[in-house]
């Protein structure tokens, strides 16, 4: 059948946030939607756009309105390129946020074969940039900027997969561009089936897939030139066979003729190819096929008609029921009483305290023929599952098989109703006309309801995006959880139960990558092609803690469960404190503040209210004394708090450090005890908290000895405990007795067994299998005990990470590759930030 499903797609660009763009200038987003498979490309047509509520203040009467630098070029449709472009806005500052509010409307027709293949639609989002250097720069733009002279170019592209658009899609997906253009566009996608349309299938589509269309007709004569051959085909196609279907002509033209069988065999279809039937010439022919000309009994005709009604009209009824459920959900959850009154109230009631909003929000009853009933949507549960039920993820909402849930009120009520409504003789043509009329009636009601959805979106864009965002975060957490193994850790933090835990985790991670299967995407969902790598390429994280495995353990927490046991797990959940959360990020040996940029940016994506200090105090002094580096860091933190968090503005203070940055932070903590009540999380990536074990003869340790003696690096001397003959007088031993970890609510130690730059046991601060490699074993044990003695075990988390490193090079051989992965591997950053939100909230 040649009935195409017409799908409306609304892209709601809620807001844009600059996290770490390198250049000031004009930006906007361009979008294209298409389906690209091995047969053909189907392009969605952008035809209109809506403008959200304006946030700009109204100018005083008599004064010229000022130029809105966040709305320089209005949103528009690029018809020649099948693209929609948002408004252009000026970006001048870091962490600048722009309220967009533009809604681009697309329309795409999907044939039955498109729905059967179930290929997702691809949403292509391009970040467009115009440099204003020639116009004097972004800071020199006045009230009348010359934006027409700006030349835009695409600097980054992101692709999303839209699955199940015909099922009704209401999903949120943040669009994050590449590392050099780290910015965020909050995007929500809404789809609905609004109509079924009859199209005459063009004969060109009947040809072989991916083959150049050929004119039907006989093969060219032997020896004929190209022009003569084309003329011969044209003449044959136009003469003598008027009314013969194109496919029949194509088959006739491919029969071998005398003298040209060899040449014509090159154009013959494969043996397994079958000619499709000719395209239908009328709606009735499309519906009834060959039975239209064979003659049908009255009973047979009514049975076929009932099946057609339940299939096609039932599909539109399902779309209407799904959209009605979505409207009710967002009106109840996202609109205030005043907004509901403004949208749906009749305005004639003088008593403003009494609501005039109808209970169904003005949603009309669907006009269906007698014998068909509107399917009831599933009961709306509480919590986030309600949004998923209304977003079309429930079964039965499909344009392919919408038969479940459409029960007639009697065995033949629908058939009797159709027979009564047909005036005159009951024929297939009359049934086709009646079905066409009913489809149009229902389609008009769906379009009215769709416009109502767009109306509500303009009133409550932020509230709808927040509700959908929580659902998206839940799904991402579930996806990352496939690569996280949770284990219970002994409260004895000094001596682990398994001395060879690193080797055990390495074997377990390889087995997990081979056996764990990815969760199949939901029938209606949005898939980010960059956010989640394939499971074999993902890092595996082993989460070890004393509490939180299989339930609470109040005895360990002295009756006060850890926040990880009761806080909401989604990052967007509201915080229960006032003030700002300051993250101090400290780089490692011979590093700089730019090393921690990716970690800072990924935290800022999910926690926009946080503020960050990427330490620069020790960029040129990482080979000096740890005590001096700690003093410089403490002074830098104190000055930053005084400048940016005056008074009681600071609520939480957290530290994130890489490599020896963890020791620099610990050296600074005794000098920051005035903020110990604010300290929340300390997160160290592969930090050698108890130094290096120099009995090891690996290539890295040999190089470490050479570097220590050649450059006279004082920090390396302190790390190897060679700064004093008595190990108990060394810097590391004294640091183990200094206060630090006990100030924090969460102590997170991230390690990697394949990282040779930081010994595994030293990064985990435990007496493991590497104890025998230490020069002073008793002092080593005492250091570990000193560190953990004042710390509550329930506050400690050990994350052991196993990276998938495909390349075998020098960095892999000496163990540097895994050490650097903590700075460059965004999947491990996102995994920790998404699934352990209680550490960052």
C-alpha cells in the first residue's frame, strides 16, 4: 500500500551555554533531519518556526529599544538546503548563557518500507561561527552592529539518532560539541504522527537500489551510438504501448533480442530480483489491490473495510491518544494555575478565585465512526516513569501495527455503521472515499492538538525541559552502569582482603567487555553518537566502598547513613543547601592548569551553578619542595574565596587532583583548616600518596632515578623518601600524620593497575602486594595507618579503573598511557560525574 505516514517534528532549542569556547563572536545552530540507508535518503522538510517568550525588558515609552546582542539575526528556514537556523547571538564571556526559545518545525513522510526497516532518523546539528575581528571584535559591537557582513562557517558538528519518531517522541538531549568548542545546547525533540497520505509511487523508485535510473524500452541496436540509442529508447517508450505500466515496459525492455543479447545482459536485473507491482492509480486501488477488479461480496467488502479502518484510522487514533496524554501531563506538572487559566480558561468568570479551566484542558473528544473507541493510554504512574509512558515508549502506539487496544463495541457494529454511512451502492470506491474523509477529520483534530502542544511549550519551555532532562539523566546512568562493578570493601582500610586485587580486576574487566551486552535502545528515544562509546571500548570502573552495597549499613555510619544512600542519583536534582560549590583542580608533575580543563568542563556541563579554580600557583614549580607548593596552593585558594565567595557564599569546597597534585593538595590542607567545615569531596586520580617503591626495576623507575639525580628534583626526592636517612623524618611520613582526609565527607581514590607512574597500592593507600618493593616496609605500614586512623571508613571510596588501550607503543610499555588517560579519557570522567552525583552536587 502506498499510504505514507506524515510525522511532525518540533526541535525546541531551549538555551545555549558557553563552557569553554576559544573565540568570541557570533554563533548560531543549523539543523537538518534525514534518513540515510542503503536504498535512499529521505529528507525532512523544515517549513516553519516559532519564537518562544521574550526575556528582554520592554523599552520605556518614547525611547528607542536597545539592540539585543542575543538576538541579532532572527531564526529562519533555509529551504534550498532543507535546514533550520536558530537566531544568531553574540558570545563574549565564559559561562555565558543565552535563552534561545526557538522551535523549528519539520515534516517528513515515511513510507511503509521505511517503517519496516526501522532505520533511525539522523539529526545533524552544526555550530556556526562568524569572527568579528574585522568589525573591531566582539567588545566593540554597538547598538547597530553590521551583522550582514558577517561570514559564518561550520566549526563543529554533532549527530543524534532519533528512533521511533512515528511512535510519538518527547525527549531531551543536550548537544555537546567537540573539545575545541566546548559548549552546550539544551535541545528537546517532540514528534507526532498527524496524517496518513496517499501518494502515487513514481516508477523511478521501482528500479534496482542504488542503480542509475534507466528509461524503460528495448536495448540499443548493435553498433548504435550513444545518441541514437537514447533516441531509440525514447521512441519506443512513447509509441505503441500507451497504458502499459512502467514496470511491465521495464521487464519487456530487458528481454534479450537477436544480435544484442550480450550487450543487454549487462543491464539485466539479478535473478533474485522480482518486479514490483505497478503503482496504484487511485486510493481504492491502493487499499483493495487486485480484489478491486475481481469483484467482492458485500460481507467480504465490509470485513476488509473494517480491517482498513482499524489499521489506518486506528494509527491516527493512537497518535491522538498519546498526544492528549502528553498535553495533560505537561499541563499538570509544568504549568502554574495562572498559566492554565490563561491558556484554557474561558475568561468570563468574574470570580478569579474559581478556576474556569476544564478538567480535560479543552481537549476535544476524537470524532471516530460508530464501533471504534479511542484507546485509553496506560495509567500514569508517579515519578519519572510517567514521562516515559507519555513519550510513546509504551507498546501499541505504532503506525505499523496499531491493532492492539482498538476493540469494537460489538461484533459488527463498525461494519453496520459503514454500511449505513455509504450513500448509494456499497463499492470499494465508496469505502475508500469514506475512509479518506474520516482520516481527514481525525488528522485535523490531531493538528489542532499538536498546535496546543506547541502553545504549552512556549509557556513552560524550561519546566518541560527540566522534566525531560531528569528522564535523560536516568537513562544515561543506566547505560554507564553496565561498565561499573560494585564491590564491598572491608572497614579495615589498611589491609585489603585481596592482596592481588589489581590482577583480579584486570581479568574481570576483560571478561565484562566480552560478556556484557548493551541495552537495546527504547522504541522511541534519542541516541547520542558520541556520549556513549561501545562497551568493548569503554573503561571499566570497580566501585569499592564500605556501605551502599545491597542496602544501608547504619552501624558503620554511627546511625547517620552516607548521602550516597539517600540523595537522588540524577545530577539535576535540587541541592539541599544554600551557597556555591567551589571545585579546586590541581595538576600534576610538570603540568599546568590546562591539564584539568576537560574534567572541569565535564563537571560544568551537569552542575552549572558550581565555580572552579584551576590552580596556576605551581605551574613552573612542580619540581620544588612539596611544603612550598602547598603554601602557594593554600594562598591561591584563600585569595580566590575572598574574591569570589565573600561572606557566607561558600557552601562546599572540593578538591580534584591528578598525580602529585594529590600530595600538593594534602600539603595545603593544614593551612586551610578555617574552611574545614566546608570541605566536601577530595578526588585524586592516580596520586602516589605514600610515595614510590624504588626496589622496582621497571623502565619508569630507572628513568625516575636518572631524572632525580640529573635535575636535582626535590619533589622526586621526597616521593622516593630519600630526603632523610631516617624514613620517619621524611616529608611523606610527616605528611601522613598531618590532618587532611578527615575534613572531607567523601574521600575518593582513583587508581589503575596498568599505571606505572603511580604505584597501585600507593594510589589506593593500602598495604597490598607491593609492600615488599618498599625500602622501609615498617615505615610504609605506619604511614598508611596514620592516614586512615582519623578517617571514617564509610566516607572512603576506592575506584579502580581499567582502560581499553588499543595501541601498543612506548607510552603503553612504560605505563604512561594509563596515567595520561585520566586527563584525556572523557568516558571515565562522564561515568564518574553521572553515576556518582553525590560527590559533586
